[in-house]
C-alpha cells in the first residue's frame, strides 16, 4: 500500500506513521529516498526505530515513557481508591528522538 501511495504521489517529502513498524515499512518502500528526499517519522521508540534513526533512514521517532505511564496509573489508581478526584484526561509526556 505504501508503494502504491508513493507511486501516486511522487513529490511527497514526508511521512508520519503511527508506529515504528509502519514507519520502517515506509522506509523499505522508499528505498534510497528514505532519509534523503523523504523524511519518515515513527512513533513508539522501539529498538529497531531507534536504530533506523541512528543510521539516518528514519528522521525521528516519538518515544513513549512506559515507566512514567505506569507511575501515573498507580498514582491515579490510589487516588481513585481513596475516593479522591482524578482528571478525566491524564497527559503522559513523550520524547522526540532524532539524529540531529
């Protein structure tokens, strides 16, 4: 599917994928364009995604922070168990990992 999309839109200069696996699939479909004429950004900060950032084929990955997520979940679960009010939406910070 990525290959068909790229063939239909040859002037594309950037791709954002919802996870690193899809981003790496786009890198594969792009071939030599990946990291040169087309910037690809993934999401998750997986080991393979981080390796692709280091070698320049992936422009960046957005790394989630599972330890911070877990800490916040437990903190809010304790509050809820005590009958304390918790926010309906809890934002967990992420980090952008890029080679530059």
